[in-house]
C-alpha cells in the first residue's frame, strides 16, 4: 500500500492537487490505483527535506501520512504541518506521544530522534548559574 501525491506548479509554487491511495497486487500484471481524495491545498511552496524540522524529517523517513495521523490523534493537519516545517513551533509531550502511537513507533524512539541535540548544562554552566542565583 502506497500514497502518491500529485503536485502542480501555480505562480512558481508547488501545490498538492490530488492524493492517491495505491494498492499494488503482485500476482497481476497491473497495479490498481484507487482515487482517495482531491484537494486544493493552500498555495505554498513544498518544503525540501533539508528545510523540515526534526519531527518533519522523522515523519518523512517513516512515510507517515498526516491525514492518517490526524484521524488517529485529532491533531489537525495544519498543526502537523507547522510541527513539520516551522522550527519555532513547540511540540508538546502529549502530541509527541500521540504521533508515535499513530505511526506505530515507540514513543521513546521518536523522543530520542527529535530531541537528540538536547544536553544538560556543563559543570562550568552549572557553577555560573549557581553564582547568579546566590547573588540575587
């Protein structure tokens, strides 16, 4: 089972025009394509993989469908797009947990991937913060 997205170029921007759900039958000579839905999504450019947030890259690598995640979690597709594309959007623990369950991934694995750059303060930073808190 696969998903196929058809994009069109409009005013120098790519727009998702149609989304197809593809069923492939190996015993037959032909693939069966089942039309799922037609959408005209807001006019915005398609993000490159390098422009995605860590969550966006994780979802991309897992071939996660945002519509399916929405149906399972009630997190809107707009919110999922923001979480995938806008680094200033903050991911809540509840959203992270629901997304992991929806794409059948261990929530800890998703957390490790998305927050792999988070580190504790070094000893020097801890001492500096301790001095600042004592001086107040």
